[in-house]
C-alpha cells in the first residue's frame, strides 16, 4: 500500500509521440517512481525504458537553475530581471535594425501545446513576424504536407485503436520496436496473436522485420519507386477498389499512366527489391480486408519526403483503405512527444493555429479578432532559412526553445556558424547544451514532469500534462518565460494560465474548440477534429468525405527522383541515421538518467563485407567522413545493414554525427535528408 504522504500525479510521457499515460509518484517533493497507468488509453499498463526509468536527469547536478548571460565572452549567472532585460534590449535592437522579420524563434515539439501556442502568438502579436517554426520541420513536416494534400487534414487518418482491427500491417521506414516501443509491442502482438499479416519495408533488418511475411529492403532514398511498384501491382492484378476510386478519389488516370513505368523488374533496378518480393507484398496488402499503413522518418527525411508520403497514401487510396470500414488508413509514428501538437498550435511560419494559412485573409481575420492585433501576412522563415538569415545578417535575434540545434540539425558546422554571428541568441534549456554554450542568454527551463498543459500524441489525441514536481532553483516553464519576456517588452500575451491558452486557441481554431483542460481532466483523452465541447472528437477520419476542397482523396502522380547524394569512389557508402531504444534524440535527458548502463556510446553498424573491405574491426574506433564533416564512432559489424550501407544514431553529440549529414532537404517542406549521406569509413 502507498504511504499516506505519497502523491501520484497522472501525466503523459514526455519522450516519444506514443503518449503513454504515466503516474509520477512523489514523496516529500522527490520523485520515487514513474509507473505506467493501467488504464492509459494507448499504453494500458505498459511503458518503455525511457518513460519508465529515464528520469534521473531531473536531479542531475548539471540542471540549469538560474539564468546565464554572456559577459566578456563568458556565460555568467544573473538574476531573472537582468536576463529578461538583456533579451528585451536585444530584441528591440534587432527590430530597430532590421524590422520585425529580424527576429525569429524555433519552438519545440518537446514543449506543451499551450507553450507552442504562446510562442507563435508572441512572434505574431508582440513582434509582428511569422518567423516561427518548430522542430517538426526536421522530422514530420512532409507528413503534414503530404497527408493534407492527399486527404485534407495534417495528421494520421486513423487512431491507434484502429490498428487493433487491422489484418495487415504495412510498416514503412519505421523501427517502432526501438523508437516507439509500446506501439511496436502492440503491433507485434497483433501479428503474433491477432493473425495480422506483416510487411516491413526498411533498408535495415529492424526488430519487426524478423516477424514479417515479407521484408522489403529498398536502397535508402528509393521509397517513391518502391511504393509505385506496389501500386503498379495493385492495379495490374485487379486489387484496386474501383468503386472507391470512382466515387471518392481523384487522379487515377494520371497515376495509372505514371505507374506504367514502374513494373516490378524496373523497380528492382531502382530499389534493389526483387520483383517476387514486391509482388508478394502488394498482394498481401491488396488482398487484406482491413489493411493499415504505419510509417516513420524513413519515409519523410528525404529530398523527396513529401512525395514519399504521397506515394504511400496512394496505396491506401487505391485499395479504398482510408475513410472506410475496409481499411485502417495511413498513420505516421511521430518521433517526439508533441510533434503533432507543436504544429497544430501554429508554431509554423505559414500556418496559424489549426492550420489556417497566414496568407489567407479569412484565417488571419479570425485570429486578429481573438488577439486584437493586426497580423503579418507574409509567411515567415523555416528553420534552415533562419540559420541562413543569421549567417547573412538578416536574422539578428534568434530564440531557441528546448532544442540543441548544434547536435540535432544537419550540417551542424554551418548551424554553429549561424549562432556565432547572430547578435542575440537566446536558449530555453534544461542543461548547458552545445547550443546553449553559444547563446548570449540562457534561460533555465522546466521539464515535462514539472509543467502544466497538454500534448497531442501521434494519433491526434490531446492528453493532459501535469506537474509532479517543482522545477529546480529559479527554473521556469517555457509558458512562464514567454509571459516574462513579453512583459519585459511592455506587452501582455493574455491567457495567464495554460488552460486559458488552450481555450483561446479553440477560439482561433474551430477544429480544437471542443477541447479544454476541464474536458481532458474528465475524459482523459480527446482526438481532434473536435469542434464541439458536447461531442466526441474524430478518432477515425473521413467517413463521410475527405477534407480536401472537393471532398475526395487525391492520388499523386509524382515520379521517383534520386536522393540528393549518391555514393561514389570517394564516398562509397550510404549513411542512414536513426534512434536506438535506450536513448532519446540528442540524449540530453537519457544520458543523465542511468541509461548509459544500457548504451554508453553511439556506434556505427556496418556489414561484414564492408568491414573487411575497409579494414574496420568489430568494437574498434572508426572515422566516418562525408562531404560535410567527420565523426568518430565505434564499429559494430553485423547483418542489420546491407552491404554498401551504414547506420548510426545521434544520441551523443560528442560523436558529431550531424557534422556528417548534408544540407539537402525535402523540396516541399525543407525537412533534412538525414536518411541518405554518402560517406567513407576508415579505422581511427
Ligand atoms: Fe514514453 Fe514512448 Fe516509451 Fe511510451 S513508448 S513510455 S510514450 S517513450
């Protein structure tokens, strides 16, 4: 039995986008355990090693507890008043020298909905610029663009619960067993005990692949060709849903014409996937009664990532497997806890909360009425453009909230250059990260176990975040920091509490009007769209019609185009980056939580043939070099990767993995091509 002085706080995991419901157990103001909630809508009593155990970072002696300001080249502790004065003076100077567009902010998928809402309101209302973006730019921005174009809404079409009905799972470019372990386990359960057939499409032998009926291993960067090959077979073998295509879809003649060029034998040449395997996979998906597509960053983080999402969506549309009882749609696995919510709240340079375009006078005037301010109409800068602007001298104040961009953004040498020349860089951070070390002002921030608000998880589900602890020292939530900076500039952002911010967001964005903290406290989780407080949100979308202008699902006839880099004699291997199970993104929290005992370094997976060719020994240090930079890793030799391909994670900034990755980015959304970098390796 729990001791009477024990407090249990129900909250949502702040690591990945699955959104497990957790109970944080505290006694005398200290965290004693984090337990998975048995009635959690997604996790049902389960959690992975990160949500369950990776909370030692909370009491790390490295936590920032007071503001820091750069003086004579050194960061020194100061009072909040002085730090805020420095931020306000720097912002005023930037505006005086370059106008409102000289200020930019990078918001965070780690922050709550309410904080993201406030960031974009601060930029638009207080500063007068649309220069606000969030780190979904680096992961799922192609999902937002691709799913919106195909179906109408910027989110997955179906919910996690729909996956429980699926009799076929097509898992593409995702490794849920490591990156989204609770979903990975549920998918596996569906296969092992629910009779679902499984097709995995991934260059690597990821965990789920060993249970797959078919494992397709396309060369990195060839997803569009692979999907077109599957679509070709669906049409050629009469597996398409003619009635759905006639009444609910658009674009079949153009796609059918394009697909003539994607016969299985040609797709083999483009992707390396044998024709027989391609045909088998297409038959499994096309013959299923309730197929589902689940995908990850292996689809989006490409030069043609949005095309990859569209090509995947084509498969569901061809089979009538979206917006119907027949299928379970297309579901992106979001990487960070609040990737979906950060964009939903309008922390984007071209969209207001709820995805009204800033260029649309109707959407602007609705927000203007709620905010009582005139809004800028020109779309703002995306994250890579902010760094380019800083290097060019047009961005003169950059506020980075909860991101270690020097560790996580591609071609990171160039990112560091941008920060070094920008006159004012402000960071909200838990730790003195590589990015914070280059800042002019560092503001100590609260973590997900110390703040109040909500997240939107991977299946568009709002869930509450509640503080189990107080932040250390004088650290504050990003929500409070935003209010304080606004006040220092003589402005009032309104909505004093997070609950007020979500309520106000619902007035600017009708799609969220039915969601409130009160309702979330009562019901636990509410999916959007939810325009009415008296009606449930829509977990499964498009039953009546699609949310496109003509109400139809749109097929995309996008040709396959090669990735930005190809291996050559100098750089003969293709590097793919991703996550490992024990750590999370830049590792700032998991590396300080005891997870080092599980994995204490980044390593490079390479095939035995390549190890022999380049003289690399198992467990030995290896230097990896690309056209952009160099990193040092430990080699791990095995068959998880194919010959000619290498893989590593990016959890240890010291190894410098993102010095290797290129500046190539999705042509539609600017999402970096983390999944294809040409490299060579040599013993260190
Ligand atoms: Fe947290 Fe994701 Fe693990 Fe669930 S699966 S406990 S949300 S990290």
